[in-house]
């Protein structure tokens, strides 16, 4: 129905007697002028009578109800001039009532479901009543209506009045209405403010656009009676119990503390415990509550009951809707449908049992609990944002939870089953079978390739090439020298800090052949951090280059210069006469160090057998083999480099190793020159590659950070196979694979676990599994799990766990109940899809991925606090207008009393500003000595106090919102080079000044590579080293490009840049709670 189809008011007046004329609400005006067709809701009732129901008598009863209810006689018409739309109530109207009689004795309910909806006639009331009958079947009464006029109060009255009119027992007095309080009082506003956004199913992958309905009929026939009895005894409504269970499920599925949903209540003032069960569609309100596992379920229900009483008695749903946008805060609603028996002493009472309700999609998920008097149905009606498998999981989980609380009325919330029986069956199906296990050593598996294919190329590097036979001989020669000359102890850790080269590969294999363990570091890791790692690993030696050897003298490491001269000074006979140590599969092969929350790096120790078990499955999974020419481009501090090197060699591939200069300035060109056909890149690196120059790559594996739709779309047409790889360092490089990817692939899907079993557990308690589709912490079970963190038994025990409680369940332990099962808690939040694949939702702790590097925010915080001596938080976020690849680190500095809230919110006190700028300048220099460059914050923001959530925890979402609002200051600049910066750093040219520092502006090594590539294409003499190391300031880069003196006409920035930030919702500081408004920001 469109506005143009509405009749004019004068025509209505000429043809009908008018009872009243009212203006339309804004919602009605918007719906009727939107150009979209008016959608219908439907409610289906089963009609029963102790005798035979008369169709004619029911038709006349319906006419009686229409005459009583003014809203059933209301139409829309155009006012004077045909512009304004009005509601017009007719004094008399012949009800639209149709009767369809089926001849067959089939399931009448199925037939009605396929009946098309009627078309509303312009100028007629917005409802149609339909009756369906068949021989030997109960009568079905369907009401089709639109809620622009027919609201919940009207529907309640219909369910009461139709049985009464049929029996003609009463004069149908008007239904009482409650007095509503205009506006929304503070308690309701506070409740709305504290609610967390609760959107079920919005990120669960590809969704169906068609409506999905899943109905679960409880097996216990008396369950409905039990529910009503418990509600009556405790003084609350069935709706309240439904609300409580739904909030618990939302908390479980979405990993929330205070979820919320919409619910429907009656407005007739009926109190809880009343025998009137006619309330089935109600005015909508928001309900929310903290869901704490140690709280008793009945207490949560009572709390929600109090909310319901206050909502129904005082508040107008229209007022609530106008005050708070419910669709932004939640996308689900719950309601209760009860049986109705008309009051009075009729011998043959007509009973209307609601059996189905279908809306037009106002909410993405509507849960209805229907009690027909004979059975209890749980029906979940969803739109296109919830898949069928998820609807099934949610509904069965709700049903099982309901049965549990009705049988255990005084249970705690944490006692309610964590997942349904059908979900457990699915988990067993996905995680059944034996795990792959390979009791071998890495160098032995590489040696097997030398035996099978001795002349095949193993390494093709910028500084030399080796066949597999040559690699085997050379590494044995180096290993013998390390073992005999240095007296390396069995399992001793040896630091490797080398540039990308043939010698880095030789060093790794030689060290493990000598029975020791290598610790590989990027050559740019600061010396102080090398010292921390060496101390943690109890390392005595570092294998490095002649240029860097002297720098280690001050930290007590003995340098070993590994180059051709090292080999030439050792004869081949030494290796031939050398007896290699007895290296076993249980020995450590390498230790990979990552950022640690205490400020100290943590080293994950990987055994030979763990890596070999990983290699057994992942080589074939990634289509890696003897025909693969793999580019080795990843930093040696990053465990993906070991996937390139070790997995590549175990699979018989050829490693192609460009120089560091080529990797930074011409990665695509280097790949082409080396005829690379296989690559492992982070999405950030892949996004800055010149696609034409990298056209030789036929198989690409993306990993290390989140995928995006744009990166998938860019590479799918360019390669034969595009994969996504996921995996923490603690479980070898990769634990799940997704692909080959297509243009329709969901970038959040990290794929299926391969070579391990994936379990999704409660992020708070790993002894509780979560349902299929729920967000939880990913726990991996595999023989590829590392031994633990060296020198840190406490941290190892926290994340490397054995036999969680659910391992003893018969369904999961039938093969060997006594078996010790070892698992790793990743700290990653995921949800399991219906096909067993995993969707990634982020970190549960303070660990983030920044351009492929895993960073523990607590590590940076610890060092910063020691330098500044104030409370602070480091957070990662995306500035306005950026994407995942533009994520930056921001340090929020809490100055407390040092930064009073000013009356003029546009500036910081000049003295505080100057002092803070000096302190930050000194701090940055000292921090750069302790942390890797990629761990340095790019921006520092002073706050009066740090925002917290309603539960008192740090509100990191609020901090991320602040980052998203950052605006740099506007200055003049040299356009020639600044344009390159602006395109890569995603800032306006006008926002840069000549004294800007590339790194402080958020540029990292990947961004510098992109600028260098763009400069080369533009004909500018600007290299990666110029941008990132030698001349990071813009004016210096202008000087290099123009081969002349730096431009100095623009004013150099002497003071910190200032930007404004929006207020966080709440913060704690200085005793009582205040509002934080537009505090200024210092950007370092």
C-alpha cells in the first residue's frame, strides 16, 4: 500500500459515517511515505470447543468484535491538499472474514503455512480474519494485520473478546486501560545506558535472506504446568522466566556481562499470579541485567519481574522507543503465549490456543514460548541475520536450560548446562578420531628430502644457492664445528640474529643438528631486548654477522660470525669424522619469543616432534611440495618465517630469499626475478604489493592478522589458490586453514582445524564448553603443542592445561578415559559454525596483532609506567577513516590531579602541555631502547581519569572509540613528498608539517615499504632506509628527493599537536563519578 493509493478524506466522508479523525504519528507517516509495501504480521490460533464450532456463528462474533474495537475500524486517508495522512475511524465496517475449507484430511497446519498472505485494500482497515477447516481436524483461525494501527492492546482485547462474543455471555464492556507516565524516568534511562549491545547472529557468516522458523516441542508433557505453577508460587510472570533464560543465553553466546533484549508485556494492569493467561502480544520494552554465574537464577527472575511491573504500570512503549533506539542496542525479543479460556460458566466454552506467530521481521530473532494446554513449544523466528544451524542450536539450548531450571528451581546461573546434547554430539563428530603424530626430528625429515632428491634446489638466495645434498653437507659441517669447538651443551639455546640470507637457514638447521635449540631474532631487535631474551634463555652464544658482532660484547654474549670464511676454515673431513649427538624427538628445536604482559618477553619452546607432527598435515593442506618455490620474506622474530623455512624444506620446496633491501623496496620484483610461485604474507604486506609485478605467485597463504574482504577480492582473481592460515606460536605456526578462498568467503572465518582438535570454552572457566555458535575461548588439543614458556612455570600452567572437566564425559573419553590430554588456551575469542569452521572475534586479554606482530599491551604498559610513574593504559585502535591495516598503538596517560578538567575544553594548560611534551620525549627515547620498534605507541593521550565499565573494569571499548575519533591538527606542507605520506598513512596532506616524524606519525616498516614503492614509481630517489631509518623527518626526505637544501619556509611545530576527543561513557577518578567531556589530546 502506497501513499498515492490512499483515498481522500472527502471521499471517505461522502461514503461512510465517521467516528473520529486523528493525525498520524511520525512512525506511521514514515511507513506510509517510504515507498515500501506495508508488511503483515500473522497470528494463528487453534479453536476448540466441547461441541461443534459453527462457522456462521464465529463470523458474526468476529463482526461483533470489530464493531467494539475502534482500531479494527480505522483506515488511513489523505487530508486537504492530499499531503497530510490522517487516521479515520469508521462508525460501521463490514469485517473482512474468509473461510477456506479443505477436503483432504491432511495436516491442516502445513497447508495454512503455505497459504499466501492477503493483500490489504487501500481505504479499508488493516486486518483480515481467515478461518481454515478440514474434516476431522481442529479449526485454525488466522489474523493478518499491520501494527501501524492494531497495537498489542487491541490484540489482547481480541483474544479476550472473540470467545465471549461467540458465547454471547457478556455485553463486551470496554477493556480497562492503565495510566501511563509520559517520558522515561531515570531508573529506566540508567538501565538502558548500562546495557551492552546484544546482537545475535550478526557476524555468523553467510546468512539466508528468507525467514527461518525453528520449533522445539518439549518431550515432557507437564512442563508447561510446572512453569505456570512455579511462576505463581514465586509471584512472577512466565515472561520473566523467559527473559532471564534468554539473557543468560545472550551472555553465553555473545560473551557479555550485561546483555539486553526486548520483551512484551500487557498494559491491562494484570498482576503476576493472575489466572488471566490472555496476554500473548504486548507492548515492547527493554530488559537488561548483569548475568553473574554465582547469582541464583530465581533472584535474576525476581529482578526482571520488578522491571516488568514498573514498565507495565508506568511507562509508555512509544516514549521508550523515542528515547532509545532499541535496534542499535539489541536485535532480539521474547514473548510468552498462554492458553485462553473465556471467563464465565458456559457449558461449551470456546478456547483459542495460540500455536504460531509470525512478524514482519522487526527483530532479527524473536523467541516465543507457547503453552497450548497440552504441550509447550519453543519457537525461534529469525530473519536473514541468523542461520538455520544457529537457530537450531539456540532453541535447543534454551529448551534444555528451561527444563533444567524447572527441575532445579534453586540453582545458580553457573549450574545451568553450558551446551545442549545435540551440540555435544556435533563437537564429538568434529573432534573424533586420532590426532596425527610424528615422532621424528626436523633435520631428519629434511635429510629425507636430500636422500630422495639430492640435486633438487633447496635454497635460492641473493647470497648463494644450495641443493638439498649441499644443504645437508654444509649444515653438518657447521654443526660439527659448533658442537666440537664451542662445546655446545645438549639443548642449549643459541641466539640467531642475522639478515635474510642463506646463512640464516644454515644456522637454524646446524644448531638443531648439534643437539641445541635456536632462538631466532630479527636483526633490528634492540640490544637491550636481545639481552633480556638471552637472559631468559640462558644463552651464551649469538650467531650473527661481522658487522654486528662487536655490539654484543657489552651484554655478555659471545659472537659467532657465520659466513663463507667460517666454513672455509673448517675442513669437510671434520664433519665426516664427527659423531652427531643423539637428538631425540622430545628435544627442543627452537624457542620463539613474543611480547609478555609483565614487561619481560616470553619464550615458547617447541619440540622436534611437535613441529614434525604439524608438518605431517599442513604441507598437504597448503598444497606445498617439491614444485613450490617459496619466498622467505617474513621477519625471523615472527614464527611464520619458520613455516616458510622448515615446513618448506620438509616438503621438498625451494626457498627463495631476497635481500633485506629487496624485501623492503621491491618485494614484487624480487619475487618475479626468483620465479617465486608460493608465498606466505600478512594481509598488510599483500595489500601493498604491486599485483602486476607479483603475478608469478600462484599460491598465497595469508595469515598473522585478520583478513579483509578487500584483500580477498584483490587476490582471488590473481592466484590459483588463496588460503588463510591461523595459529598461535604455542601450537607451531598454523592450527586452522581456510580455503581455497573465493569472492564470497567470510573474512572472519579462520577455517577448519587441521591436525588438532578445537574446543570452544567459557572464557572465564575452561571447564565449561559453550554452545555451537557461541563466542568463547579457543582451546587447541594437538601433538603440535609446545612444551611451554621457558623459565615461567606459572604462566605455562595457566595456558597449557590438562584434562578439563568435560574430557571425562563418556562421549569425549570413550576410547581411553584415563588418557592425559594436553591442550593450549589461545586467548582468542571464536565461535564455531554449523560446518565446524571457526569465526574469529578478537582477543579476550590484552594481546593484539599489529601488522602481523603479536603484541602484549601489558608489556608496553609495564615499561611506560616505570618511565612515567603514572597510571596509564595502552590500547590498539583504528583512527577515523582507516582500516585494519591502519591500526595504531595509543598510550592513554592518566594525569589525575595534574590535569584538572578545564572550563575551556579546547586546550590544555600551557605549563602542563610543555612539561608533558618534555617527559614524553625522554620517555620515547628510553622506550625505544627496551622495545622493538613496532611496539612503540604512535600517539599519547592525556586523560583526567581512565574510563571504566559498569562492573568497574577498564572500558577498552571507550578507549578504542577515542582512537577512532582522533583528528590531527591542520598545517601547511611540501606537497611533493607529503602526498606519498598522506596516501600511506591515510591522513590529509594539510594535516602534515615538515617537521613530522614518519614513525611518530604511525608509520611502520610496512608503511615505509609502500612509500618507497610509490616513490620509485614517481621517479623520486627515496628508499626504505631513507624513510624508516636515516631521514624519518619529512623535510629531510624532501631534501633527498630534490637533491637540494631542505625547505624551511614553513613554521616548525614546537608544541605537541592537540586534538579533541569525545567523552567516554563513564570513568573512575578522584572519588566520585563525573562526566568527561572533550579532553584535549597530545599526539606524540
